[in-house]
């Protein structure tokens, strides 16, 4: 069932976007994403504080996100 949001309500839109980013890409990315738009934090400095990720890890996370999406849509 799709979630209905009031696109005229910026708080509701921001919460919905944050929920999707967090579910699909994880809390680290969600925090960095919101930091860019909330005007808090220094993303450029913070990205160097995170442990480095190699290509295999990134590829695995993208595949996992795709599998979760397919499962939610009943395509598995």
C-alpha cells in the first residue's frame, strides 16, 4: 500500500524522503543527506571521518537495496 503524503506540507515531505533514504541507503547516507538540506554539519569534513568503502561493499549494498525493493513489490 502506497503512503499518501501532503506535498504542500514541507515537514511531511521531508520526513517521507528521509524515511525512504534511510530504508534504501542506510542511516549514514540519510544523515549526510539531511545534513546537506538542514544546514547542519559539514558533509565535506564528515565524509573523511567515515571508514573507506571499497567497490565490493558499495556493490553489495546496492544489490541488497534492489533485492529489498523487489521483495516489497512482490517481484522475488
